[in-house]
């Protein structure tokens, strides 16, 4: 079972974040979850994207999910870098968001500064 499916089932079952984190770590330690595929990515280039209630439509960007703590090796979070990293130690992954300059309809996106 993929990690996202396991976590979704636990969330829908009313489990707390602490329980979900512990169950994820245990499943990873016991090698009950599949190894993360290489080259996992998604496009978030639509103006209608939804990230969360606070951000809604954020920036046009690509998302790469990689094993381990990869922020430094990708040059993420450095001044002037278009790459932002979100480390997820409980899943043993890093989510890398790469800003792109245009929305999927070809119109200019927001300024790439962070």
C-alpha cells in the first residue's frame, strides 16, 4: 500500500497526527511500504490549483518528491533559487517545489521571489 493511501485511511479513521506519524515510521521500519519511485513529480501550473485554505492558488510550480533530506543537494531555499524545500522526516522524503514563470494558460505567473 502506498504511504499516502495508508495515511488517508488513518486520517479518515479519526486517528491523531501522532498516531499517524508513529504508524508511518513503524511501517517504513518494517519495510511494509513500497520504496519511493524515482522521478516522482507533479505539475501545479493551473490558476485553479488548491494547496490549502490559507494559500489556495499559490504560484505556478512543479513538485518533485524525493527520498531523504534533499534540500541541500538541490540548492533549495538559497537566495535567488526558484526551489523551495519542505522536509518530511516522518515520511523520509523531501518535497521540492520549483517555481515556473507562467501559468498553464501561458499568462505570466507571480514574481519568483522568496
